[in-house]
C-alpha cells in the first residue's frame, strides 16, 4: 500500500493544544465494525458502551521529564538534550540539539551542576550516548530539572506535568505518553470495575520514533523503532482467562496493541509472561490475534498509527470516520478526543 492511501485533510485549528480540565469529558466516537455505524458520545459514556466481562488493557508506562537544557562546560554554549532510552546504569541514548556541538568527550552541565554528563559515543542518525553524573537518585534529579517532551505539534506550554501522564502511570521509562489512557480518571476506572469490566496492565515504553514521519512511498519499506515491553504472569493469566470464557479484550491505545500482538503472534494467540523489544508494524491487511476492540485517539495523516487502526477497522471506514470527525470538529492528537472501535 502507498502512504497516500492514509492521507486526509486536517485543519490545523483542530489540533488540541491543551488538555481539557476534566479528562473524562472529552468526546468519544464509537465505530461498530460489523454494522459500519458511527455514533457520538463523551468519554465518560464508556461505562455504558462496554459489557461486563470485557477486559481493558492499559499501558502503565510513565513519561520521563526527558527534555533537558544545559550548557557545554568549555564554551557555555546552550544545548538541548532529549533522553531516548537507558542503555545501562547511567548511560543513556539521547538526541542532542545542535548535535554538531556534542562530540565524544564533550561535557555538559544542567541546573548549575546538579547534573552533568559526558558524551561517550556518537550513534548513527545523530544520536549520542551520554554518561550522567549526579548526587542522589537520578529520577528525582530529572524531575527537578527536566521538562515533559511534548509532541512537536503542541505549541502551548503545559502548565501541569501530570496532565501528560495517565492516572495509573507507574513504570518509569517512556519518551511519550500512551495518550488514549489520558481520558481515564480514578473515578471512571472505579465505575468500570463496579460494572464488572476488568482492568489489566502491560508496559510499553513509548520511543521518540512515535513522532517520526513515514518517509517512504511504499509503507512496507518503513522500519519501526524498537520499544521495550513487558507482561507479567498475572496479566498473562488474566487475559488467557478472558479469552477462554469468550469475553472481549479491548486495548487502550496502540501501544497496548503492539505489546499484545507481539506476544500473541509468537504464541499462537495466547499470552505468557515476557519482556523484550518490539518493532512490530501493523498495517492492512493484518489478522489480529490478541484483541477484539480498541480505544484510541485521532492520529496524524500518513502515520503508522492511522495505518494500525485501518488494519483493525478497514481503511475506507476509518477515513470516513476521520472525515466525520473533521466535520463535527473533534479535537485531534495527544490532548484530543477519542475513538472506540468494536
């Protein structure tokens, strides 16, 4: 398939720049794949749109305040660092801007020396490996000095860091939020449980590659960046039980799908305790092995994410829904509205 098959017209003013005051008050578009119907709701209606016995799979990754501003210790030149992933101990792969100023041996100071780093390796595609030095606990220092790495299409400054975290974020390590989960509140999760809807957790640390555009005409030539995932035995047992009794597994977000499908593809459709790296790229036609439905946000034109949802719900139906969302003035992307596909 060609990248142009996943394009649509999106007015810039529909890109949500700030989160709503009430997470659960965002709008929700429901797509029924069998009936090919589209209906309009609010996210808090999810309690009524799901069935007792359904299981929602949430990604409990926690976004690092991964953007750091520092100075080169020899010249006082300003540099910007974006943490991508921990290599081992205090060594991290990062993106640096301007990259040409960061060579092997370059020393950088952040927060008047509260955190320092030395470049120990230059990677392909402009990446760097930095070795950090600090007193205390790295994540506490990072929380003091770092900023949330908001997507490039969000121009407004985020006033509250927690609004780019899900309320159930737990496992440190993500460069971006699993944004479908931003709509949930503690109260809404409790209502779902009271109805008999199960909640299961997996972890996938979202990489910065999620923001990178597809640069090939033939989408089969696109290479995904690998991201770390893990599933516990508890979650595996829970999901196998849901499947065995014939109830639905509904992924909250494309990150949860990539984890679930990675594991189920290797095991013939069942789940097991596992961790590793996945670069799975899902696009039409794809036979899903793990899930029965999806909660997701509205995605960028020509992105790997709109390709994924087009594999689940049929490309023409998805594009019809997106055109309807534009007509109805839905809010798009990370801080925008949501879609339920069942």
